[in-house]
C-alpha cells in the first residue's frame, strides 16, 4: 500500500489548483506597495552626529571618594539620560532661541505648555548611544533641516559640558565642606579616646601585665602537673587495693605481687613481711597439709598482715583525695585571675586601637582636604567634545519605490502560498468521489445520503401509525432498511450491498470489518443496515458487535447485552449461546408488527458486545477470536463486524488482520484528510485488505456530486399506491431503483452546467470574497499609513530651513513611531480576522443549515427523545 506523505509533486498540485489566489494576492500587494511608496514618499530627513568623551576621574581618592566625586552620574547610562533630560534641553532651547530665557519659572499655564511641547519635540530628535566598550557617547540628531540638526547637536554638547562643569565645581565645594565637618567630628572623638585610654592605664597599672600573665601561666602548668601526678598515683593505688582485697578473700592463691613504688614506707615494710610469710607457708606446705597447725598459724598471720596493708592503702588514698581537692581549688583561682587579667588586656588593646584609628582618620582627612583644594585650583574638565557635528549633505531616507513594490510582490507571493495551503488544509470535505479515490487510492463502494433524524421519525409515524413503539421510533434511523425499505437511504444501502457482491465475485469474502476514522461517522448504522439488507437478499448474515468499549447493538434492539462477544472471548459462553435472532428481538423492545414490516429478518442474526471488559485489545487478539471466526464461517454466509474507530483504539487494526476485508466509513466534512490518510496507512501497516470506502452523510453543501440536486426535495415512497411525504430540506428521488455510482453520474450537459456553477461558487466562497476583503483591508491600512506614518518626521508648520539659523516657533508635538505603528497594526487585525471568518464561512454555513432544519422540523407533536445523531452511533 502506498504511503501518503506530501511530496514536491503534491505541493505543485496544490499551487496549480490555487494559483489564482497566489496571483491575485501578489498583484494586489505589489500594486498597493508601489502606490504606497509613491504616495507616502517621506520628506527628506537629515542626521548628524557629535561625539562626547566623559573622563571618569575621581576628584579625591580614598574612602570618601564616593561622597565627593560623582554619585549617581558615575554611570555612563545615567549620563545618557542626563543629556536628554528636561534641564539640559531647556537650556538648549533657550540658547537656540526656541523659548524665552527663564520661561520655565514663569507661572503662565499657556507659556509652560509651550515650553513643555518644545522640549519634548527636541527630545524626539535627539538620540544618545554609547560607543562600544568606551566612555565616548554618540549624540545623534535627526531633523528635516540639515542646518538645524547640526546646530542642535553642537548646542546640546556645549550645554551639557557647561552644566557638567557647574555640577563638578559644586561637588568640590560640597566635598570640602563635608571633609571639614568630618575632621571636626573625628578630632573630638580622638580626644575622648585618648582620655579613656589614659584613665584605664593609670587605674589598672598595666605596665607589668605581661609578667603577671607569664607567672599565672607557670603556676597553672605546675598545678595541672601535680593534679596529673596525683591522678596517676591514685589509679595505681586503686588497682593495688583491688588486688589486695581479692587476696584477702582468697589467701590460698599464689603468685601475688603487692609491691608498689607509689605506696608509703610503712606499706613497703608490711609488704616485705607479707612476702616472707608467703614464702614460709609455701615451704611448710611441702611437708605438711593445709590443716596442719603451723600452716594454719602462718595463714592467719598472712591474713592479718594483708588487712593492715589494706588499711594503709585506704589512708593513703584519702590523703591523695584531699590533695587533689586542694590543687583543684588552687587551679580555679589561677584561672579566675587569668581571665580577669585577659579582660583588662582586651580592654587595653581596644582603647589603644581606638586611639590609633582616630589618629589615622584625622591624618587621612587632612590629606584629602589638601587634595580637594588642589583639584579646585586645577578645575579639571571631565566632558570633552571629541567630534563636533557636521552639516549633513544627503538625507537618510531616500525613496525606495522599486524596492517597496518588489517587496510587496514577494510578500504577496508568500502570503498567497500560505493562504492557498491553508485553504487546501481546511478543505476536509473530500466531497467528490473522484477526490476520495484519488487521495486514498481506494474505490468508493457506496454513497449514503444525509437524512434528517426528525424527518425520518415523522415519516415512520405517518407510514405506520400505532405500529412502531417508542424504542423503535427512537432508533428508527438505525433500522431504516427494515422500517423504511423504499427510502433513499435504504436504496443506497442496497446499492452498497450490490457493489460488495460484485467485489465478492473476484475474491470470496465471508467476513468483513466495518470501521471509521473517528467516532460519530455512522459505522454502526451502516453495519446494521448492511446486515439487514444482506439478510433480506437471502444470505444468512451474522452481525457481531466487536466494539467492546462502547457496544450499541443491545441498546438498539432492546435486548440484554450479556452474553456477548466479550463473554465469548473470555470463555464464559460458547459463541452460539450469544447469537441472537428474531425470537430474541421479539423478547426485547421491538414488537411483532415492527418485525413484520419487511420480510427477511429470519436470516438476520447478531451478537452484542456483551460485558465491557478492561482489556478489549487482548481479547480481540486471542486465539478464541480466530476460532470463533472460522466456526462462524461454516454456519453463516456473511459475517459483519462493527468495530471501534481505527484511530481511537487498536482493536480494529487487530481484527482487520483476521477478517477477509475491511470497509472504511467516511462521513463527509467531519474528518481531515490527514487523519483519513492516517487510517489507511495504519491499515496498510498491519496488511489489512481494505476493499473500499463508504461515503456517509452526502449533502449538497459539502459534496459536488449532489450539487445538481440541491434545489430539490426528496421523497420517501411507501406502499403500492406510491404515497409520498414531502419534507423540506432533504434531497428528492423520483424513482425507487437501486442507487449506485452509475445512477449518480449526471448527463454531459449537466456536467458542463455543474462545472460552471461549481467554478463560480468556489471563486465566490473560497477565493473571491476573502480577496475582496483583503483588498479592502489593505486599502484602509494604506490610507491610515499615508495619513499617520509620514507625520512622524514632520517639523513644525513653519519648519526649519537652511537659511534660518534662529527658529522661533516651537516644535509641534508628534506621535511616537511606536504608537503609530501599534495603531496601524490594531487597525489591520479586524480586517484580517474578517477575511479569515469569510474564508471559513462555508463550513460554518453547513452547521447552521442543519440546525435550522432540525429546528424547523420540530413540532409539538414530535417531542419524542431525539436519537444520537442523524445516522451515526454513540461512539
């Protein structure tokens, strides 16, 4: 299957098809651009430049430089704003004689407005920019008079230099006054700091503060050493006492050592006695038993000696604890003395630093005062005119008539191409059969006309009064092949059945899937009526509701939805148990009279969708689907599957690979061509056999194939008497023969007349009216441009000429260029929107006509609930 990517050939086809739009817009814009260039040729504008250098010099270097040098004007951007400020330009206007001197101080309102208007006029002519990465400013002046532009630029530079020099002198005076005030304050603080420092030194005698610190530090180290030594002795004696107590509990043990260098002499003597007794006991034990009197006596003596040693150790440990407490108290006193001494030392250092700081500040201020005096005597210039303004010889805006006209033609071509492609993009009707077949490369097997739902219900009530129940009346459009077998729509369905039959002779097809690109295109209606017409022709037909997401068949016939296809694929039922026939329909909401209207329903069977499953795609893809289709083919002549929309779910693509053929329903004017092509491409990707397209909802406002019938009305014929019911707003069919592609083909003469009317209609609806609106919008924009844009550069009524050096008439206030262009753009937008609304008017007209038909057909007698769409299902 071919891919439908838009290539260069497709682009060329669109350009040739819409070439008239491109040519007309290009010619219109070219002519208007040339006329605009001629009519709005601007008055000559002259521009000259003057360069100013700003030296960023500090008057006084140091920590007070910010206070005595530039403050806010230190920034170059600030200087740019100062040059265009009210103060500078007021002096400029006075120097040039544009306003009287001192006029701003006068109280007359009329004079003040005159001054403000003059200064604002000068501001619009002056532009100041900074030369890249430098301190040089470029002062550019633009005016209709070359001499006035030169004079204004040089005057602005001179006035700015004078004002800057005055401000500089004023800043030096302020700096000297500031330094003098600071010197007085700092000297007073210095005297106070010296007094506090001297008093503190005398009160605390801090001359030997370093010696005191060293002595306290030495005492602290000695005390800490004694404490550490005591802790070490205490730890050793505690361990010795523990071993001794263990020996007292078990004197029979051997290998004990209770000697310690930390113990006192009395303990050492007792330890020597204990060692002798232990040796003696060991000697006796070699000859006697432990219970021998001599051994027992020695053991008692050993125990007594050990208790004495324990007592001695306890006394020594208590003495060490007392010494530890004494050393701790002494160390705490030393730390307190050290802390107090450090506080005094810190206060002493702070007072000393304060005196030194104020001394340095006094010296610094005296030096800065001398520097400021030197600067005042030198009178340095920070503003220097590097390049004066010269008299311009040529204007900056020469007329560009040819370039403007060529640019208009180019813009017209581009705009025409854009409009052509937009018109082609929004042309989603594909109303002609040839357009559908050429675009998709697939034949059109059937054309289903548009039918008004209310008209159909009224016709059914008139034809079968009292025989059709409310449920069947509500869904009457879905059963039109059965309830109104001689209607135009029923004839179209039978024509579709015939074309499928001829298609079936080439390749035997027993199963067909009917799908659409998007919801509400009428696939359920067509599938149901096609199944009924096939059953009426004698084919045993099975209609399967394979749209498991939004099943509709059970609702149409008024039967229970379960068991259905979903239940069969889940394995809960055999597929034959889910098949419904005439008997099941009678058990629903359709009566016997309604079923007996047209014979042939005994060959019609259907399987509803059943319980809505959570995974429809997995069920369709399962083996049970293949098994069901193969078994159903053995019992039925034709199986039709009503599927979900191809772009809304993956179910149709899966089912398309399992059936013999696919029919794509396309509702005229509802789906863009891109989506329709995408549907065919998606079918081609799964290698589905798309045998044809069914055009649904054909109406004269959308399809040119019905153009010749748009002024007529169509009739529904019933019975042998040929009773007819005329309804406004529908197509007319004079006979009841089958409608196929041949019967819709007009005669040669009708072709010529239809072609002429079609060409005029396309020009009027798609091209003519938008182009006329565009021409009117461009004309209005041109007039607005001519009246407003050139006025930006107009001078005052008297103007400035080269021969006049002293203009005395104030400059007229002109609107800013940005404001004029914004107003120009604002005036063009409504015209552009109007053109777009007129371009899209045909599509809007279709919806309005359909709404008017429905409102006109609504009567008090027909207040029954409306069916969901004219002939589409609720998808």
